């Protein structure tokens, strides 16, 4: 049984402060793609230092279309102010060792967001998508609460305005 490979996809625009943490958490991914939308800060430098493949966004192209630039069937979508918690990293490593139905649309992941002094659990979102089964237009695939969820969660720390 061959390992199921995962490509990570992150859209950026002046996210140098948070991007490194996100990229550090993507150990289960075999490829990391950063699609940059005109950053003026050190975002591109951070992406390159972490070994990500950087693609300069083309104005007018739907953000989800960049999934077609991935080498792998399964796309893990993350926002630049998010990171995989350790339990989710472990779940993804285990997931990649198992066989998967080629018709499966994707998998949900729980989100925990820092707000003020505490943490808030948000609804799970589809973050691992089969690019042959679904297309999307935004940074992330559309919500689908019926999909199975992987153990663990994504940590989101909103950037200060």
C-alpha cells in the first residue's frame, strides 16, 4: 500500500508574522504551496525559507483554482494565521498510511480560535479536500458538515489589526 500524499495550500497577503508557524506545522504534507497575493512584507522570504513552492497569484483567478497546481490529489487548506495542533498532525500521518476511497470528497477538521484571553471552539470545516471531487472559489473549500472528521484541531490565532 502506497502512502497517500498531501499537498498543503495557503493563500497569503502580508502574512510574514504568522506564516512561519503555519508552515512549521505542515510536517504531514509532502508538498507546500503558498499562493501570494501581492505581499509587500517578508511573506515570500518566510515561505521560501520553509521550503514552500511560491506561486504569484493572478488577478481574477478564483483562489480555489490553485489546487490544480498541486502535485497530489489531496489538498490540505490552511489560513496563514492557523497551524495544525499536534494531535491533528498525528491524525494526518496515520490517515496518509491508510487506503482512501477515490470518490471521498474530503474530511472536516475542528477549529479552535484564540479570542481575548481564552479559546473558542468553532464548527469543523472541510480542510482536506479531494481536488478531483470538488472545486471551490475561495481560500477554503465550502463547508460540508456531513463529512467525516479527523481527530485533533486547527489552532487559529487571529492577527492583531
